[in-house]
C-alpha cells in the first residue's frame, strides 16, 4: 500500500528485478486509446483521398502522444516513488492523454488542434510538478531536475501561444516547438544525469511496441468484422486478413528477436535509441490504418486506387523495418540481417507498383524472420 507522500529520491540504475508497474501498464493502455484514434483518423483521411493532409496530421498528433509517453517513461525509470502524490499526478497525465484522444478527430478532420493542445499541456504541466518534487528530494541532481521543469514549462507556454497565431504560422510554429521539446532532455542532462534503468527502459519500450502492434491487429479485425456483417465476406477478404496477420506477427518477431537492454550503454546512445522509436511506434500504428484501407479496397468499399491501397500498408512496414534495422540490428555488428533488412524494406516499399502488394509484403517480412533464425547446424556444433 502506498503512503501519501515520501521523498522522491532517485532509484538505482542497477536495481535488480526492475519491472514495469501496474500504473505504468495502465498509462500505456490509456495512451494507446489516443494512438487508436490517430490511426483511425489516418485511415479515414486516406479513404477520403486526403493522403497528404492525413499523413501530416497523423504525424503531428503522434508526436504529442509519443513525446508525453516517452518523458513519463524515462522519469518513472529514475524516480518512481509510488506514493499517493505520484499516483495522482500520473493519473492526471493519463486524463490529459484521454483529452488528446478526444481531440484527434477535430485535429485531423478540421485542422483544429485546440483540444489536443489543452490535453497535451495538461500532461506536460503534471510532469513539471514531478520534476519539482525530484529537485526538492535529490540534491545531487537538483539542477538537472530544475532544468527539466523550467524547460518543459517554457515550451508549454509556446504551445498555448501557438493557438492564437495566424493560420500560416501554425505549421512552422509546430515544428519549432517540437524541436524545443526534443532539446530539453539533452539540455537538462548536461550535468548530473538521471539514473534511468536500461533494463526497465528497454522493457517499457517493448511493451508499448507490443500494445501498438496489438492495436493494429484490432483495427484490421474490426474492419474485417464490419465487412462480414455487411455481407461482403469473400475469399479475398480472408486472404487480406491472413496476410495482415503474417505481417504484424513478423513485425513483432523482428523487434523482439533479441533483447535491447545492452544497447543502452550511454546517455547519447540511449537518447538516439529512445528518439528513434518515434518511427517504430508511428509506423506500427500506421500499419493498422493501412490494413483497414486494404480491407476497404478488397471489399469494394474503398474509393482509393490499388496503388494507394498498397502503399498504405507497404510504406509504414518499410519504415518500421528501417527503424528496427538502425536501432536494433546495426548496433550488433555485421550479420545476414544487417544486409537483409534494408533490401527487404526497399522491396516492400516498391511492391505496390508490382500489384498484390499485401501478399508480397507478407512473404517478404516472413522471409526476413527466417533469415534471422539461428542456424541449427551451428547450434549443434556449439554444443559439441
């Protein structure tokens, strides 16, 4: 049972058996509600022939989701006191995530980011209070914590000011503020670094990847169910569903094939690894939207061309493969996978131009999984 308040002292970076807490899992599940809304908005935008607008809006919304999630994750790895004050503050952040989810539709359909901005700022200001608690209880890292709190607070003022800017300034202001957000951790950590736990961070990122991939399966399943309920069931529809499952299962396998904890050796390497997951998370969510478009096309419900329908899944799969290649494969040195990943990514991206894109993509990613399987003869030789 948690106490109301205890000093927010730093946790050990080498703490044994450091695992995700039930509160962190609830945090992830609620954030995936916003991810699901963003993916659904991308699906609708593609179906309505607003591909460019949909992709840009999806990227902007996803940045807000990812950045708030990432900041909490790294903070919790270092300062999770699990007292009542900490839990309540985290629940406020979760409430902010649900506000963001509620505003996704207006943002993607009408370009109105007001609701999303209010939810995002709520999450980030809650994070400021957490850093102020850490500054009070951890003298060794007080300057670091105060830099975090001050940097986050200043940028939030910028997000609120952005709402009053003329239309033509909104997009440049978004990118400027996004860069400012990304710059806060390197600025804050220049002195004494926070004691984040490599194993805990790797587990948290893996869990979120898992949940987002699960959301993609759910999105595709709902699309198939709707088609079946409306009387559009056919062999091609179930073929699309089967290919989609092979793709998502393969993406899961490729990400979780080897543990990532030992890749987080320095702050610089860890920040690059953590930032790079924006592409993994976003592309995994976009795969779900692409599979929904594929179902629409397969049942004759969609109005997009075969090429656009194919690209809707192929492009996010290719981006996912490239991100996993850079973050998980290349740091481990030369291997067959180090050469196979970029080749398969290029072939997947090009497959819509050859037709039968979804099936080709499923075969390619499944073959990539097979390339990474251990050689049985080598394993027997090692035992001998």
